[in-house]
């Protein structure tokens, strides 16, 4: 009997050690997340919308490829919120119920998403803030571009171009800002104003575009053309989707040439418009690198480690480890080097039949 009891104790200890060997050492929370095999973990990726084409063309595939490369047995659970914060909440709750080990979250609404972080923390699941900060001190890591710099680059490029064109002081600018629920949009807008408000040019009107919807931007710009007409010398558009909407409105109104218009994300369509001369600039951000860094951080958390940033972001009284990437202004002068030679887009993607003549004209073959 004593031998049997001793054997039972040893078996129990061995079982406990086996379980311990499978933990991912994340924050102690719900027991349902106490045993995660790091080699076969499920990582949740929640992206905010599909109006910005970058998410499906660059962020998601780069993230999934990095996970597959560095953890072949791991799985990525993916959802897109279609610019709906309530839907993103439901998607996150579903992933948590399914037992994801880490959530990588690009929030539709940075304030509302704090509740997602709270629910994840209660289950011992760390959350990485991707591209946009989340208003919660429990975020484990944040990776993004320098969003203040983005706004500065856009506005400065617009001002410089208006000077090049000889536009007089007082010439008018329309500001088509991003979604008011996106903290990044607030940063772009603030940084752009720091440049524009001291440029000598006049902001005629501005609009915070719901959900980054290009169609909303197009409708608003159409109304401003009716009001201001030829006084519009330039358009600050916070990203390429908004630029597309603004340019469509200007072209529909017969404005030729289209006033210098800014953008962001270096989308294929934006690069094509730059080559064709209808969009002046965009901002390139190393999106694929950003996605890879988020994937690496997720795997570090799964394996019980703590991601280290190059700086920190203050959220409440907590310093969130942060990695910030450098954006680059893209105009016709450097579009080939920055966007194509870097491999961000291919010649085949850019030089479709409708744009082949522009590619040939600018030496892109």
C-alpha cells in the first residue's frame, strides 16, 4: 500500500510538472488560459476596417507569414471589424472564448477598446496595441509608425508644393481628416495644424471623416467646391482613401488641374495617381516590418517573455513598451526608389494597362 501511495504521489507530481511545462507564463488570470502550448498557440489578430486596403494587402499577410515562419505549429485567428467598434468587441470576446493566447488589436475606437483589454486581462491574455494605441494601462506592447511625424510630413509637403507653384499667401486649403474615433487621426490632424497654421496659407474648412470613408470625403469635398470654388489651392487628405474621395469630387466638378493633394499608406491606387499627376504625395510607412514586429512580440508573450520596445508610451500611469517606425514622404521624385525598389509594391501591380504610359514616362519598367 505504501508503494502504491508513493507511486501515486510521484505520478501526480509528474503530471503537474508536465502541465507547468506547457504554460505560457502570461499574466495569471482565468484558469482556462493556464495551459497553452507555445508551439501550438492560437494568436488573435483583429484589424479595424477594409476601407484602408493596406490591412488586407500588407498587414494581415505579413503578420500571418511571420507567425508561420517562426512558429509553424501556431495558428492565427483573424477578424476584420469593418469600422464597427461593437463588432470588434464581439469578435474579441469570441476569440477569448476560443482560447487565444495573445490578442493583437488594431482598435476601431481606442477608448472603447479598453474594455477588450480588460476582458483579456481577466483571462490572463496579453494584448498588443497594433498601429493605434488603446486607452488601457494593461496593454503589453505597442507598435506603430511615428504618427505625429506623418501629419508633419503631409502638411509640409503640401506647403512646399504650394510655394513651388507660386500660390500667394492666403491661398486656401481644405483639410479632410481621419476618423474622430481613431487616436492616430487626432495626431495627424494636430501635427498638420502645427505646420499649416503658420504657413501663410488659409484653412478654408475641415472635416473629420467618419470611419475613414472615402465616400464621405467625396461628398464633403463636393460641397466645399460649391462654396469655395477656385479659392481651393490644395487639399490635406489624411490617407489615400480620403485622397481618392477628394480627387474624385474635384474631377467630377471639372477642376483641372487637380490641386495638390496629400495621402498616406502608399496604396497601389495612390502610387498610380502620383504617376498620373492627380495626387501629389503619399506617406510610406514600413507596414510589413510593423506587422512582423507585432508577430514577434506575440510569440515572445506566448513563450513567457516580455517584448522590449525602443521607447515607451504613457497610458495612465503605466509606460507601455513601444516600437516606433519612421515614415517617409513619397512624391514623383522618389516613388520608384521608396515604393517599388524596396519591394513594397511590384511593377506589375502598379503598371497596369491604364497606367503603363505613365510608368514608361517615369522610367518604371
